[in-house]
């Protein structure tokens, strides 16, 4: 019947970052706004000496980045019966009970 007990053929993870509406927002709206914010950030040179931004006066903008990982119980079955004609397909998030670990990180203040 042409089935083999083997690794699951996996495709690339799909999350929608390249959808048309996302790209149309990112290019003309988000990236120009991000460039404007860059002028209000504190920066440092190679010797960790603070450099003053172009628009930085008494106040500056602090950027906080969000970092997260999700762990699943019995995370994705790796081996199963696979037909010889089956090919890898993209897969979506979400496979039951999970634990998410998250933190916020800043160049100014650490985490």
C-alpha cells in the first residue's frame, strides 16, 4: 500500500506575516513611524558611551520588545505512517494544551 513508518514530512510554519494587508500596513505606515521613533532613542557607541539622539532633549523613548516561547505537552508526533506520495505542507499554530513563557526586554533597562 506504499505506506512507511517514518518521520512526518513537515513544511514551513505559516503565521500570516506576508499577507497582503500586513505588507501594505508595514511598508507605508509602520516602517516610517519606526524611523521617526529611532530619532528619540538613546544609543551607545562601541565603548558603551551614551550618544544623544537628534531629537533627544529632556525626554527619550524607551522601546520594550516582547519575547515569547510556547511549549506543548507531547509536542508534535514525529513518526507516523506516511504514504510515499505525501509531501510537506505548511502547518498552523495550536496543538492542544500549552505553556507560554514570555518576557519584556529593553536595551535601556534589560529584562
